[in-house]
């Protein structure tokens, strides 16, 4: 089941005002194997689209912070890349970003695809968390797809491997169980001043957002090796006098064959990608968008330090 955007009606009504009296604020890392539904959950909790989503693994490539402000509490949700066995330099940087998000947090939520159960990748994550981590919560996701009674053995097995302070059964897709998780997250944050302005939703810049929305459409409209061998950079951002914006993005792929797939017959695929991304950006930026896409084959881009820095990732070598 594809992980789609959260419904329109869940978007925030407007800026929030910091209340009088003691406030709470802290960081909550969202961890898990690829395709567990972490980004869908972060968007649902934040009440706005902050992370791109698709039904393909490794959709999120770098740490994205979403700001949930409710009552006297502010929770900074760190959406991290899925943790998997890395091979490329890009993979290693993505996994390092995920573990770094856990180390910086006041608490961490391990999001588990309840349909998949206790897989080998999940066992590896649990084993590493057992060596030391902030307080852990277990979040069993996608529970709308079957009877929750079937989750009891999985819950018992996971709690036997690792001590979780709390366990939640939710569906990030439908919102079932998310209200309880949101309430307890706000209550769990330490007392302290808010970390971001009350009306801020994310630390993602508009230029990064544009690149990610284009990449989201690549993930949704292409298959096999193309989505994971493509990256997008916003090359130009021009404000226009009429209030609209012109955005020029370059899509880099690893091989010329991937470039041909992205462009499509007589440019049909790249036009569709651009059209859908433009509609989404117009909605998110709340103004007209003129989007122009260029595709270049750049062999080995996922091993280049400069490309990793452009993605907001640290090169560990």
C-alpha cells in the first residue's frame, strides 16, 4: 500500500502563540527499517507535509526536522533515513544520519512495519539500539491492515529483545492511534524553552523542498534501479514581480539508459514528473510556480563528496 500524503484537513489552522507559564521542548528521533512508514508518521504528527513519501524503500535520504507545537509543548521530530546495510558512500552517509538522529534525541521511536514482522534488518537495528540509546518507544505501524490481536506475539518478542518504555499500535496512513502518540510525545518532552518559532513547521528550506518534491515524483513514476540512482538539485530560484517563482532543477542519474527512461518517449515522462511536481509545489508554497527540469547522466554521483554535501549528508571517509 503506497504511503500517500496526509489529508488536507489535518493541516494547521495558523501560527501558534507560545503560552504563558512553563513550556516543554525536545527532540524525538523516528527510526526504523526502510519503508516502515516513518515519513508518513512524521507528516501525520506534524499536521503538514514535511517529508516526501512513496511506497519505495530509502525514500528519505537525510535528516528532516518537523516541528510539532501543541499547547505548551514543542516536539522536534527528526525523520531519519531507513536503516539498512550500506554499500555506496551515499548509503553509508544515509545510515550515519539515521543513527546520528538517535544520538541527539531526548527519546527515539522505533517504527515497525507490523505486516513484515521481525525481519533480519529489524533485528540488526534492535541489536544496535540495545548497545545504548535514549529512552525508546515501540511504534507498530500499518495496523489497519489486519486484526491487532495478531500483533501481541510480535509486541512480546520485540519487548523481550529490547526494553521499550511505551508501545503504540497505529496506522500512520489513516491516523488511527496517532492522537494518543502525539499527546504522550508532548507530555514526555523535558521542561524548557521552545527550540523553534511557534509558526515554523520544518527546517527544510524552500530550495530543498523543491528538489525533494521532484524526487518524490521520480520515485512514484519510475521503477527498478532508476529511483535510487537519481538525485535532484535546485540550481536556480528566481522570485518574479507577479509573486510567482521560477525554479530550475537538475536531475542527476548514474547512466545514460536511466536518463532515457526519465525523459521518456518524446519527453513524455519528464513532462509528467514536472507537471505533478509543479502542482504539489504550488500547493505547498501557496503561489504560482514555474518549474523547469533538466536531466544529466553523471556516473558515480553517489560516491561524490560534493553531491553528498548538497544533500545535507556528512561524508564519513
